[in-house]
C-alpha cells in the first residue's frame, strides 16, 4: 500500500490525543473505518480542519509497519455546520455516526453515501423522518432489511392488518408468532416503511406523516437501531433524539 493515500471520508469522532493533537475516527470510502492522528493545535492555521461531521477528501500518510494513519490535509466537500447550531440536530448527527461506528460491516462506500446524505438532509426541517429513513436504509446496507410482505422465518405472507414482530436472531421484522422481542410494527407504519423503501432518500421525506405517526415510527426505528448495534448507544441515552 502506498504511503501517501487519499480518500473521501466523513469525520465520525474526534478526541484529544495530547495537548496539541487529535485522534480522529474516519469513515472512508477506500479504507473503511480508520483512526488518524491530526497533528497541531486546532488554532493553528496550518493544522487540517477536520471537525466532527465534516465530509471531505482526506490526504493521509500511512505507515504500514505501525498500521498508522496521519492526516496531512483535507479538502472539505460539506462542513455540515448546520449540525452545530442546534443541540437536537447535533445529537441526531452523533447518533448516525455512533451507529456506524458500532455496526460497521465493511460496506464503506454505501455507508459513506448514506451518512453523507443523512447529515446534509438533517437541515431539511423534517429531522425525525431523516432519522427514521437513516436507520431503515442502514439496515438494508447491513443485509437485514426485509420486503415487509412475507415473514423471513416461516415464509408466510402478512395480512394487510397484521402487526409485525421482530426476530432478534435475524435482526429483522417478522410475523408476531415468530417474533422474539417486544418490538412491534403496526400495519400503518409497515405501509409507510414499505412505500418509502421504494423511494430514494430525499423523495422518502416527502411522504406525509402525522405527528403521532412520526413519533411511533421514530420510536420503532431507534429501538431497531439498538438491536442492530447489539450494544448500548450513548446517544440514545441522552434523551435528545
């Protein structure tokens, strides 16, 4: 592998490495989920500016002996500054980043495209729908998304008025008889999920939802995300989603 490498990437996490340096977690198109050190003070004009949520082309130095990346420069594609102006938007963005960090399965390019869209769309004014669609589309990338027409366990076709359960071992919705958790998807919510799965991300946000329906489906999506991660998500415990 070449020592000087480049990739499109989104900054998922940033923490102090020392008084002057920061350790960044990057979702890259070409190298997957990596950590890179950004050397220099954040106030330095020469230090690469790579805040959390920044979508950029990153220029890295790779040390193959230490399997270590150093961030040399960034060319910002989208700063996503809007996510830092509202605490609820900040936490929605952090939730998306945390879910990817805790479930990363190797589909880096697809995850990068989904996250890039999601972070940008959070400024659309329908942030809850953006969050719902992010979880559902991420499940599809992970390969656990179903057609919402037949049970993946017993292969029985769902009735139109049927409440779906959830198969924890498959990380997938199923019929209530085959379900193994207390996560349920009502018929109306299932119709919404099925319809929006045929649309692209932006188009799906135009499908109307009442406030009550949005709250119910968001609750389902957040519970689904917790099961996908198979571990606690700190952002879910914040109460700010």
